[in-house]
C-alpha cells in the first residue's frame, strides 16, 4: 500500500484531530452514496476503501485501536439489498455489463414490470450517463412504491443534484458600477457646494 | 458550440489567472506554428480548457517567457516557451472542430452566409489535412460526431440524452486520449484514470451540448430548427426549471468524475471553471428564459 499519510493528504506530524478532519472530509467527498448511480461507482468505492485502509493504518500505527474498528463500517457502502426479483440484472449492473442488463430488462413483459424494474432501468441509464432518462425511471419507481427506501433515496439523491443552487456564486449583486461612482461624486459635490467647499473643481 | 467553458476571473487568484492567460496565448501561438497565422482566429476557450487539463496533469513543467502578441504588438504576454504535445493536441482539436462546424454550417445556413463559408472552406480543409495526419483519433471522433448528430436529429423519438450522446461521446474519447498521449505520473498511479477522464469528458461534452441547446432555444423555435428542449413534453413556464435541472445534473456528474482524478498542477483553474464559471454561465444563459418576449 502507498503511504497512508499521502493518501489522506496530511503530514506525518499531523495531530490526531487533523487526521480525523482530513479523513472525514475525504469520506464525505468520496462517499459511495454520492456515486451510486454514477458510471464511476466502482472507482469511487475503491477510492473509499483506500481511504478507510489508510485511516485504519494510521490509527493502528498510533496505537489508537478504538478508531480502526468503527471507521470502515461507518463510511461503508449502503448498496446492500435484501430481496430482489432481478438478481442477475443487479449483478450485471455491479459488474458494469450494462448492455446485458438492458437486454434482460427489455425482455420483461410490459404487464410484469414492477417498481424494481423501473428502478433498475433507471440505474442502467444512469450508469450509462443518460441521467435525464434515469430520472424519469427513478421517479416512476418511487411513485409505484413510495415506501421503498432504495427508490426514495435514489430520487432524493438526484433531486438534490438537480437543484444544486449553491454551486456557483451569486452573479446578481455587483459591488458598484461606474454609474454609481459618478452619482456618488455628484452627490458629494452638491453637498460640498452647499457647505461652500468644492470637491470637483471644474463645476 | 464554442466558448462555454471559460474561467470566472473574479473568483480566480491573480497568479492562476495569469497562468490561464498564458496558456490561452500559448495555444494561439501553437495554432500559428502548426497551421497558419489565420488559424489563430479559431482559438476558443473550450480548447484552452482542454489544454489546461493536459498541462495540469503532465509531468513536464511549463517554462513561461514573456513575448509580444503578433495581433496586438503593444501588449506583452506570457507564453510557454517550449513546444508541448498538450498544446499540439488542443490545437488539433481547435482546427478539426472548426472544420466540421464549417461543413455543418454550409449545409444548414442561408445562401448569403453559405458564400462566406465556402470561401473559408479551402483554407480550413488544408489545415484539417495536417491535423488529421497529426492526431487521426481526434479527427475521426469529430467526424463520427457530425454523422451521428445528423442521425439523432432525424430520429422521431429523440430525447435529451440521445441528442446529447454524439457530442458527449466525442469529448469522452478526446479526453481519454489524454491518458495515452501525455506522460503523467499522476495518471499512471491510478489504473482507473482513463475511465475517469472518459467519464469527465462525457458529462462535460453533454453539458456543452445542453447549454448550447438552451442558448439557441428561442432562435431554433422561431426558425423551426431541431432542438432537444423543443421536443420535450413540458409546459412553457416549467421549462426553465427543467432545463436548469438537466444542466445541474449533468454538471454535478462532471464534478463527481473530476473529483476522482488526482489533483494536477493547475487544479485551481480547472476547479474554478467547473465549480464557479460553469454555474455562472448557466445562470446567464437561463436568464433568457425569464424574458422570452424579448427574444422573439
């Protein structure tokens, strides 16, 4: 394994608190939940694993065993599922064989398409990068079974990304324009004139 | 379809902006060196972003020197002093995309504009031959994009994702070329870097296509041209929100992909473009939807 300090982006002299903060920031950034429907889900998972291992290694090195056992479980993937009608499709999606998954899903008759079918179809589209289609399918799955945690979190996840209002900076408010400065100067000049002084000498 | 991916100057550090400027000028100079002095007119921000990405990841550090601009001799500007593959690649992308855009314009434009484009054609096609020889992959990808774009526009059940696919796939291939052409220890360290670059390019290309479609929406509607947002089954007053959501969604995917990449030398510039300049651009383009009457 590479240098665990390098992976967390901290110096070997960093305090425990600094390491914890660095780990938390990275874990937030690469958390598998952010990437569940992304084409790079497996890459993010690997990255997260690497970060967990690095953190555990540092904790072990510092003989602070209490962290090592909790960390990997607290920031693990939440993609486990209990019962499914399409185990093979889920397996294909996991392996990245999207065309095969799509083929099986398309083979399902119209009347036997349940909420999970729409969810998985959305997943295939999402992994392919067709996020607009994916959103439609996820919404359909959620409408059919609003109580299902998996479908609800998929829709919520996408909703939060589609209403990403804090991404940029506010472009509306400018500090002050050339006009503002001129008006300000003119006002100042009027005031000065009243008091007998002059701020602009030509008028 | 050009000029959407720039930087947000007010939120960029002075030194980073100077570097960005220098790369912009270097790409301009490279166009002059590889093609012709007139090729410099086709310089654009999107290809500069591509150059910044490559120079950021490359092992070779850039040496900057100060020189004078040939178009504006009174102004001094910084250049990268040595010839690099990154700049050549970005220059090839500039020329090839300009060439295919021209071919497309010749087919689509009214006759008086067509005369102008026809005059440009011999010049661009001679440069295009050079770029084809240098980097055949870039040229092939752009060619493929032009052909499949025509196909999707004629498709009856076309949706946003389908319409954006050709541009997205093109940029995806062009970005994954970085992994092959650039010597980079950052990329070599990670076995997934090609996939990450490819996905980053995919979503960025898709975003460029979508923002261009949003920008042209009222114009296309007036002239009955193809636009993926016109075919949508969404009410007029809901449309702005829908367009914004689809852009946000695509951009956030591009950000997620970029986050997985190891940070390069010019991460500040790329992050500024992704996290600040592009959302700003979205707001700017979408402000058109608030006052549609003016556009008509």
